[in-house]
């Protein structure tokens, strides 16, 4: 993903990798902590890169966390499989996870 950001013109000094989180909501929280620590301006965009089907959830969670998300295009197919059932499961998972993770991020913002 860092390579995609570099190819999109983001300078390496501006790329922060977050290796600690095990899920999307935890990653958004961890990144938010780092961004606040370095004094990132909340009105400046946060460029992010993830698989195409995962972009809507990441953008939603970044917005809910108070950031201005800007996606970097992912150069691969929207779905990793040609199996329609598998793709439907991915869409269903992303829809449910977006609602759940969105709730978690909103609670996290209120509680912190």
C-alpha cells in the first residue's frame, strides 16, 4: 500500500504505516492517535489506500473520526474472486462491518 501511495505522488516522509491494529476500526483509532500526536490539521486530507471493496468503509470511518479522507486508487479488480457468491459475501460483510465499525468509532470519539 505504501508503494501505491508513493506512485500517487505522496512523499515517503508523509506516509505513516500502522502495523498494530488487527481490524479496520482499531486501525482508524491508532492512526487518529498518531495524527493528533504529530499535529495533523484536521482540515487537511488524509490519503489512504486499501482494496477497492474496502474503500467505502475506510472513508466512512475516517470521516466519523473527524478526518478528511481522500482515497488513492487501488489498481486491482474490485473483487478478489470471480465467484458471485463469494463477492456477495464480501459486499454483505462490508455493509454490516461499516455499520458496526461506524458505531464503534462514534462511541470512541464520544468517550475519549
